[in-house]
């Protein structure tokens, strides 16, 4: 299977001119030589030059409106606006609109906007490429769903423990974690911790002990299904179980794929993010054929979208053309609030609920919830 359409060699790189880079520039963009510029300053304006037409404020066909009498500059909008110019309605919204979005996301009234599925949905968030937003996506989707009436469990399967940090759950050495469930068969209910300030949200933390789990699992019987049995043995039933995978395709990720029904793949809107996608899809197909026949790649989420670049648009179109309706309509932009939130032990949903990052993750969570209801539980 090929995922692409973007090749490094197909960029429109400008070619050198025939006369070399020292020849006079074309199109009139080059600066004049110093002597030439001095001569131009000394030369008088030719008397035969046609008079410059003056624009009249009352003339409807005038390309330039006359400046007001007070000397203030004209307020006529410029037709040539840079693509880097942010939209005032999106990047700098009025305080009233921002407050309205914050209330909708935090949901203080407890109104259930995101419907609960009719059966538990176990979603594995996987991508062997690091830095594409797996942990950020897991944390923010879980918080958004929990704030709107869903019971959510986050299983941190990454030895770095970043999901535990983002939810402000202790994960230092000595804390019972998912390693104890995988190696020592400790019940998941004894390890899961409630997330402070977020009702109906629980987290199974990961400590540095998990780094050695892949080696210890090699000789264990039924090593691929240890996590699946731990989740199935939990006495409480959750609406959503999110499994945050490490950036690899080792035994920990295979355990997550065996335990899950759905796979959510975050894809960064850059070319490198597409290169390893083939191997991930191949591994998912192998797990489906031999270990978990019900596994399905249900959701693709585009992250770190920079609207100022054409590359982001090209990657988005390439992914949508290949995966079709599996790609969420919601796109996660680059937003500094999303990066700042973990340093305060919060998700962006609670750190700055009126930001563009929080709004985008809220829309993605709502879309996942609605897709699950409309298709019988699978997005």
C-alpha cells in the first residue's frame, strides 16, 4: 500500500539563470548599483513626462481613494494580504466569544452534549513516529469526553509517562502502575487513579519500570494479550478506554492493539509523518489477521496543522484522498496553549478552554462521539 503523492524531488525549486547569479536580475526585483542610484538622484525629471493623475475621493473608478483631510491613512483594505496574516475572527476573538467557547467546553451545567456509546469503546492511539501528538490527543480527548458525561479511562502505556503528567497523576518510582498489571497480574482497579478536578476520568499511570517490560514479556505466556485481560477484568465499565502507546512497534504497542477495538492515528501535517505510515498499517493488519480480528483503523486525526504553509494543505489533501471518511473534519492547529498546558499538570481543555487548541480538540471529541453513535459504536 502506498500513502503518498508527496515526493521530496517534486518541489518547485527555482533554477539558476543562464547568465549566472551575477547577471542583472529579471523581473526588476534587483537593487540598482550605487553609482547608478546616485545618477538617478541627480537626474532631473523629464519635462515631457505625462502628468500623474490625481485620485478623487468622489470618483467611483479611482483605484486609490484620497486620504482624509485630517491626514489619517486610508482605511481601504489591501487586496494583497499575506497568507501569514491571521484572521481576526480566529486568532484574536472577542472576549465574549472566547468566554462562550470556554463555558461550552467546561460544561459547568453538566449537560451531556457528547452522547454515550451503547458499549465500551477501547481506542488505541498509536503511531511509531514520535512527536506527532499521541499523548496530547489522548489526554485532551479523554478530558473533553469526561467533561460531557462519559466515563473515561486513560491507560498510559508509554514508559515516559507523559499522559500521567498531563493529567497530574503521580507516576514516580514506587507508585503502582500498568507495569504491575502486565507483569504481576495486579488488577487494573487497584492501579487506576481518579483525575483531580475531572469527574468520571481515571488514569492508569506509567513509571520508568515500564521501560523493562518489553524484555520481561518475551518469555511470558500469551504476552500479547496481557493488557486485554487486565482491561476486561475491570469491575467498572467505562464508555471510553484510551491507550496511549509508546513511539515504537514493540510488545507494548502490540498489547495495546490486541486490547483495542479501534485505532486512532494522529498524523502530523508534515512529509516525514507519512513515511512510516505504511509500516504502522502493515503491523495493524498483521495483528488483525493473527491476534485481534475485530481491530479497525477507525479514526485519523491531523495534528500540528500550520495554515501558513502550503505543505500542510498538501499533506491534508493527500491523507484525505487516501483514508477518505476516516479522517476527522476537525484539524488540530499549532497552538502554544496546547504546549503550555502539561507544564501546569493540565490539559488544554482546563488550562485555556477558550483557545483555538481547546476548541479544536473539543470538536474532534464531539465528532468521535457522534460517529460512534451513528455507526453503532465504531467511529
